[in-house]
């Protein structure tokens, strides 16, 4: 039941909504204040709360339209959940849903119902980002082709543009609203617009019209029933739309950054100018009342025609990047962190912008074919699971970076994150030159609850091997046990059966590490492995070791500590066990955990009676070892619904083996098959009729290039925005023609990487094969013979449409035309040429409702 206070706040919110104000030409734009519209998703200056619990909102980007097979969405969600993530952010693409103005298609592959169901089943909260402009390397940034004909600046406060968004925002807003957590769904945050942070000539930004655009979008979403908080992604990090900044302000301010740039060809070259060291300062300046949110952060990069491949992008943003750059983000106290992309998918059906190719793998942790073999996947698993068991971080305060301030050398930089109300401190440590590949030894000098300490205490030094970073902790709570410090990184800890606790620490090969635990726990016993030095300093016992592939297990009273090589930790899976509704499979600090050593992938775990039920994938015969479960007795293991023989190891852990039998796939002999073909271009035949084609007779254009032809030959002016464009020019050379030239000139545009081919009647004249850096090309072609006066000719031009560009707000870059920019036919006046064109079947009134408005043609 709602409290009296909450009823009062709702009443205030209703009054504010009812008190609409008129701004400029638009009515019903409301000042956005932090209205308490619901009590399930709340926040303070430190973190997000879901159902009253603080949560590290660790999420990744995944677009349903880039995997248009609803039955596969659960597969991706489960792989994201297995990382320890709590959320997913997703865009919807207006251009794919309302390709025909007035008809928003939301069924079939465009339905989000299974997307929401799959997220809930996997236990993933969602950030919905409906735009209407989304960027996202989509054609026209997700704006429908028909908006390109508007005689106004897109994304401005003009009635023509804003009114055009109404139907889409109302329809998608209602679908998202129905899937909010308040209605039992997974949506907990909504982002209106996207990177709306600049405008040509605006000084300062935002101007009043920009405020009206944001307010209009937010109001339409609120009108549709959205009550969860609004988030913004400010790629300028200037505080735009932060709470309290006036009309258009959101609830939670977030930034947007891609510090590794997009040059996948030089994947080992990290830029030296884009690495941030002071976001905790800008956070306090821009949004001190909300959590530090990174709404988009680089998880890879896209590729374009003629460029490098996606594997190179996975190297640019690899496991080293995640250690150095992502941990730098944590040093600023980020508690909302979204990686773009976690799964990229494919640019199906011409949905991509002209700068991208058909793949949207993005070098992400999950590959385009949904595999998880890249090392960046398990590295993320280590990081995400650490924060799930480190609640002190969620209220910590970021300090300032210092070179040599905590380390014994100024070659090492350390940023402290101080426990706020707890004794726990986090020390994020890396090379001061974050691009360095050097090996550096150092000692760490930190305050603790027993005084200042220099670590390690039992000899030796800590080491950073090249592009690496560490999160050292002091006075870290392990289920009620105060770990005085650990130079090794914490992966996870959990309560186990028999009132004991498991703690997992890890490090890189050949690193020396220490951890200090209360001596009151009892004398340590090394139950597995060797070469662990045990010392004592006052009331604390010190464990000292050098990391090797050998696992070490140390028991200290009721605490079992696993000291792992990082690559061994990759094989430990920390699985949340289902909880009662409404938590279910969603993340909660109150949930029981099972820790299992396995191989390629564990998707989920559950306990039924004495059976541990695992669901996962194997790519080789795989050993299973149950490291920890929250209750006994467990004496059976099932995998994907089948019981597998299990035994107890010498250490008393339940183990099993899962056999792997690779599939036997046979490929038929392709030369021996019967092949058929169809003429794909009948348009060049002499008997072809183009009577039903669209006449290019418009004498003006709203595209952002002035016409240089008698009538527009821009495809979007005639409702063709995608796929293959075909033009036919009909002309008859004058009987008085005295031209001796035999050069035909055409200036053609299709977007970067496009190609075109030209025929005169049915004679091939030539082609332009395309270039990844050229979006239009002027070509001179020699005619096979002089044009005969009084003879009718047909010129056919076939153009690849590679998609529109993206844009910064207000530039209308997406309006640069596709089609024919100019032409010259020897002996024929331009006005004496009659042009017709066609493209996808039906143009904007497209016929293929199942696959969408762009899925036709090359």
C-alpha cells in the first residue's frame, strides 16, 4: 500500500502536471522537477535503489532490431546475466517502426513483448531509449525517411517535426509504460532523445527551442504512462539537462564517452588526450544530487566499408582496456555504468547508416554470432561480480588521483574511493601514463583501521604488467569479517553451507599479493596448493603469495579463501539463485549465490532438494566443480535437465564431467547441384516499360543541397529511402544537334562505399566500384558512338543506397541526398531529359511489413 507521504507526493505531481505552461508556439510543456511518480525505482546522490535496495546498475547495450529473431533474445539476456550484470539498455528505431507515416508497426519481429519477457526471465532490468532520434549507427539516426522531406530543421521545436513524433512516442511510450517495474515488468529507466547536447550557433546551449524539444518528448512519454525516472546521455559532459536546470531537465544526469576513438586499424594505439582523470569533479559540478551515471561508454567500435574487421575492434577495446579504462571509471564512483555494446548483432535489412557495414559485431564481449570466447567477456564477469558483493562502494566518495600519492613511485597513479559511512576504502591503481606497456614494481602506502601500512608487509613488491589496473581494498567487509586489506582483487564472496563463508581473490600471473584477516578467526591452514607464506602483524594474520596457475585454498576458521590466477578465476561462475517474487531472477544483494567452476558458459543455477540444477553450454568435455552452495546437502548435479554422474573430490567438493560431442555437419557438393538463375535487371531491356515508375518532376527539394538539375533527382523527394535505386532517363537528341562530344557526365551519390552502374539502352557504359571514404562520385563516360538525332534513347542508372548519415543536432546532415546530383548528356539540354525512378516496392507505403521498410534491395 502507498504511504500517506507517497499519496501526498502523487497529488503534488498531479497538480504540477495539471499546471501546464505555454512556451513559445507549443502548449502543455511542463517544467520537469523530480516528481515522485512511483516508489520502486528511486535514487540519491550515491546510487539507484530498486525496491528499496541499493543496486550497482551494471549494464550493456543490446538492440532487439539488430537480432530480429525474438526466440534468440533470451539467449543473449542469459549471457549478459551470467556476467553478473543487472541491466540492459536498448534503443527502438522509429524508422523501422513507422516507415509509412501514421502506421506504427509493433507486431511480429517489431513486437517488444518477447523482449520484455526474456529480460524478466533472465533477471535483467531495462533502460528503454525510444529516441525519437537515437544515432546508434542507424540510417538517419533512426528518423523515418519521410521526415527528410520536411521543410524545417529536424530535431528542432518546429511544429512540423514535433507533431510528426507524436504517434510514435504515444505508441512506444504506452508499450514501454506497460512493461515498467510498476506494472510487473523489467523497465526501470527511460531515456528521451539521445546526445541532444549541441546546436549550431547556440551560445549558450540549450536555447529555448532546445528546451522545448526535450520537454515535448518527455511530456509525450509521461502522457503515455511513463513513471520511472528519465535519464540523459550528455556526450559533452557539460551538465545539460541535469536536474534543476529548467525546462527539459531529467531525473538522473548521465554522461556518454568513447575515449578509445574508432580507429580499429591501429588497435594497439591508445590516444593520449581522451583519458579522463577528473570526472568526479565535473560530477559534483553538474549533478551532485544524483548518482554518477555513465549512460554510454565504449565497449568496442563499428566498422565501415573498405575498413578493418570486427576482430580488430575487439582488440582496440579488449580485456586490457576493460581493466585500465573501466576501472578508471569506477575510481570516479560510477554506480550506473552502461557499456555500448555488450552484444552488437547485425545491420539487417539496410538499417545501418552509410558509415557502417552489414556487421554490427562492434568488437563486443558477445560476438555477432552470440559466442562468448573473447577474453573481454570473463574480464567483465570479474568486475561486475565484485561490485555485487561490495555494497560499501555504492555509498563511497571518489577522491582525487595522485601520482605517487599512495604508491612508492610517481610512475603509478592511484585514485582513492573512500567509504562514506563505512571503513572500506578502494584504491584504483594503474600506470600514470595509462597507455604504458612497462612493467613497474611498487609498494602501496595506505591508511587502515590499525594505522598506516606499507604493502606488501612480508617482503617483495606489487607489480603492474603493462596495461593493467588494480582495485586494492582496505577494511573490506566479507560477511561480517573485516579483511584489513587485500592487494589481490576481490572477485566475490558468499555465505556457504554450515555457517561458513567463501572468499575468492585473484591476480595476474607472477604478481605478488597479500591479504590480512583477523587473527581471531584462528590459524590458517593451506588445504590446497602450496607456497603461501603466513605471517602476523598485531591482531591480523597475513597471507602472502605469488600468483601461479596453481590454485591455493586457505581455510581460516569458517572462512575459505581461494587464491586464484586470473585465468583460473575466469572459470568460476557466480550464479544468483532464484528468489521469491517479485525479485525472482532479478539482482538483489539479499539473494543466495552458488559458485561453480565450469567451462564455456553457465546460464543459470537453481537448487531443488539435494540437486544443483545447472543450465549452460559446453564447447569441449568440461569438468564441473561445485565450489560453494548456500545450503546442504547437495549430492546431485543436473546439466540442461539431465542428471550427470557426480563424485566428491578429495577436498569434499562435488564434481562431475560433461561430455562434448561435436556435431557432424556435411556439406553437399556444390558443383553437383542443379542451379537456376533469374535476370535481376530486366530494366535495361528494350521492351521494358517504366510506365508505373515515379516521375521525377519535382522542381524543389528540402534536402540540404541546392538543386543543380531542372527537377529533383533526389530519391527521398519521391519516397525512396533505402535499398537499390534505379533511374531511367528518356531523351531524343535534337535534329539540330551539332555537338561532337561523346562524353556523358553523371554525379551520383549513394553514401560512403556505394557503387553505381550505367547503361545506354542495353549497352553497358561503366561502373563506379565504390570507396569507403566517398559518398558521391562525378564520372565521365565515353559513349560507344555519337548519339543519333531524332532517335529515342534510354539511360539506366543503378545505385546502391548505403543509408543516410547520422547527425549532430540541428545540422540536418541526415538530409544529404541520395540519387543523382547532376548530369550532362552531349547534345541534349538538361530540361529535355525526362527522368523516372523506382526503389523498394511501394516506397514509403512498403509492402514487406514482416521485415520492415528498409529490408529490400542490395
